[in-house]
């Protein structure tokens, strides 16, 4: 009967994994590790309050007597500086695994599943080769003739592989993208800020829903990952024959685009989309909220320039940009926007922390890029992974959850109370 340890158990991916472990009656013990108390009353759950920034020695004293067949490592601490992010997040994983070695828990360990993401491919740095496949080279060591910033995923993966070799257990790395889901009081989330943007747009005069990102982004093809589907994948990868010591893309299985999603969001929140959304006249009122930022990196596709025959193509020689006609962090500071939120918050008794802690910069990244992010799922499919999630249905389910948590107003009431 298997047992599990989940770190980052109060985050979006970690909480979803805990939920799905609880749905599997074969798991007899589930240890949830986080700094704050995780929810759940199931007798199989045991919460361990642990600061993963502590030393391996200190963690070992807390983890003595705790062992499991499978570890799901979902902890993450964001940092603005790439070198610092690699140092901090590498330390989280390294010290935790060393603590398990000190306590002898690794003798029981079969596989450790580490959650990473599409930043593995440099999608935050510029245009990548598409589709993204797991055999694409890491962006380091001057590959493509470019200098690359530190990537904490690479740091963690090396730590994981080395520890697995020492302990004679297997590892799995998952690469989800733009995860759709929600965990209580966790507002570092694309769906939260998209929902807030749409709800406030409904409450503003005219109820117009302008796409804040650039035109290229609007038409680009992308993949998203439902937190529920990712959790199912992690449980599958923990035991699937042949999955050990592998890295996997994990996406919903469909290909989506904001040209399809945006009208659906407008309909849900009762907004209208301007007939010429990207025309200068339409955007003139937001000229103070525009952002254009040249990135100090090369487009990741340069790693493939010889193989693709694009050595002197503009995509390999021109720098990448983030461009937003309406930059969400600036938009959120507008007087009329703040007043509209205050009206919604009072009318529907919404959680003020959702607005105060909203990660608007998440949208700057996801909507400001001028390239798509499509991952190939063939590797997992060949090993027997068959699950699929409809991306829009995942958005709708999460919006419903956010309404129940009073992060967003009820869409039906919003449409009725602020009728156009």
C-alpha cells in the first residue's frame, strides 16, 4: 500500500496532487509539507510544518520517522534575479533530499516527481522552436552562440538526478504550462488575475473587454495545463513502467488561443469586445498603460538555427520584446479601476486580499510575449498516458471555484447587476 510526501502542499499544483491522492484509496499515508497548515480532515493526512529554507540538519530533525514510497516536490519561491532564484530553489530541493538521506527515508523511496514548467525551454526569454519537445537542449553553456541566464529548473534537475543516483531511486520531472487551478489564499495565479480583469472591466462604464496583450499573442497558439490533469499525471508517472528517470511535457492535450478564449471570457462576464480592439483609436485611452520592453536575451530558437537553416533569419538576429497595449499592473493602478474594484468588493463581499496580492505581472509575461508555447505530448502518450482536459472547461471550473471563495463575483449576478 503506497505512501506519499507532498511539498508545497498549499500551492496550486501541490494542493491538486493532495486532492487526487486522497481520491486513491490505495494510499495509506499522505504527508503534506508546507510552512502553513494545509486543509483536509482525512485520517490518512498528516501535516508537517516545515521551512524548506532550513538546513538539511534542521529539516532532518523534523522529518525523523517520516518516509514514503513517492515524493511529489512542488515547492517554489519566486525571485526576480535568475541567479538568486536558482540558488534559493536549488537549495530547497537539495537540503530536503539531504534531510531524507540523513533520516534514512531514501531507503523507502521509489520515485521523486519534481514539478518544473515550460521555462525549461526558455519561453520567458523569447521565441522558442515549436513544438517544444523534451529532447530540446538546455539553454546554457553558450549554446546557439548566446549567453543564457541561470535557469533554476536546470539546477534542480541536476540535484535530483545526482541524489537519485546516490540513493538508487528514480526521478520524474514534469513540465506543465500556465497552470489553471486555484488553492486557497494563493493568488499567484493567471486565472485569478484574468478573472479580476474581466470582472472589473464589466463594472467599468461600457463593459468593454479589451485584450491587454499584443495582437500577435492574441492569435498565437498555446497549451495550458489544468492543475487537476497535472495531478493525475504525477500519480500516473509515479508508478508507470518506464516513466522513471524521464522528463515529460504535461499539457491538457488540446491546442488553444486567446482568439478563441477571449470571446468566451467576454460572454461569461457579460462584456462586449470592441469591433477593432487593436486599433490605435480604441487603445488611445490607455496610452499611459502601454509597455514595451526589450529582453536582454536571445530568442531560444537560436539553439536550433543551424538545424533549421535560419542562421541569419530575423528571429535569430533580432531581440525579443514584451509588448502590451494595456499593461495589467499599470491598469490596476488606474483610479477608475480601483473604484470599480471597491464597488465590486463591497457589493459581493469579496476577499480584498485577492486584489491586494494579485500577480498582475503574471499577465505582463503571459500576454506580452510575441510567440506561442505549444508542447508535444508524444513522449507521455507512447508510455500509455491517455488523459485529456478541455482548456476552456478548466478555466470555467476554476472561475466557479473563485466565485465560491469570494475572489470573484458570481458571473450571473455580475451580468444582471451591471447590464450593458
